[in-house]
């Protein structure tokens, strides 16, 4: 199947700094990617839908100025957590869709962010 | 809104035991239903799916039947292996083509 890769897999940063997480589709082009956040023992929560060449669509309650999403190419979407705080510590997962609206989703390995 | 409820884990079984992981959902319309599996250190992978009522999804010995009358999509396997140890997520895709996930159930299979 298609491969989606995230980098870094783990990152620790100081409070107030910004962190960028990359999501790449390695063997296919993805016009749409999705960013999720997962808290311990909770389900994956969709944060935003990233569309190549246009602005991301954020879910209700997600601060767009806090979580900047850029999808500048068909194989790369980035999530930047700006001015990170300890409560932003979480597991962030991206996925990319192959095919049209009903296409299958392929997920990255996830990135664990710890803000000190 | 849409929601998915799955049994809490961890579920610990001996090899060759029968597995059931319960999943129920709430949704408007006719959602598609999925089971994803996440092996240690890897991303979520689609395990099986069903797109309409009474459909049975199956893969790698796992099965789940879309039951509209009970709004359920329970995952079953007749004989688990140590290599099945993973976290299993039930999910639905409804209007807007967005996936709604359950909380995940960790399965541990011991020799």
C-alpha cells in the first residue's frame, strides 16, 4: 500500500518555542492530507484538513493561529505548533488520501510532542 | 454528531483464543465502517471495512459485520496469534467524508 511518513517521530521542546512536524506521501501524490491529535486513552481527533495549494480547513475548536498547516506540494504537508505550551503535548498523526473522495486513507507513524 | 464507542482495553488473551472487540456507533444516514490496526511503532493501517448494512468485512482472519439494527461493528477472530498484538481502532465515515474514531483497544496476545 501507499506509504506516509512523518518526521520527527519524537520531539521535545521548551515552552514558548515553535515546532514543525512534516508529513510526506512517499510513493503517491496527495491533494488532501489530514492532521489528527491523540491524547492518552482517547480517540484520534481530527484537527484540520490540508489541501494542496489552498488554506487548510480547521475543525471547530482548533486554533488556526496556534496550529499552522501548510500543504505546499502534492507530497508534503507540515504542521507547526506555534508558541508551544505543555498542554500542547500530544501525539500528532497525519494521513493522506489515495484516490477521490472515498479513497483509502494511509496514516503516518505519528509524532509525539513533549513541551517542557 | 457522529460517535464511536469501543470496549476499553487492554484485552489480554492466550494464543489461539477467540477474540471479540465490541464497537457501536451513532451516526446519521448510512456511514461506512472501518477497523484500523496500529502495530507498535507503526502508523494506523486499514484492517477491514464495510460500506452498507449486513456487509461483512474480512482480512487476515478478522471479520466484522455491519449491523444496522444494533448499530454495531464488532471485530472477531477465531484464533489469535502473538503477532496480532496491537491497538485496534473502530471508525466510521459519514457525511463530509470525515473519519470518526473510537478510543482504540489494545490487544495483548500471550503464548
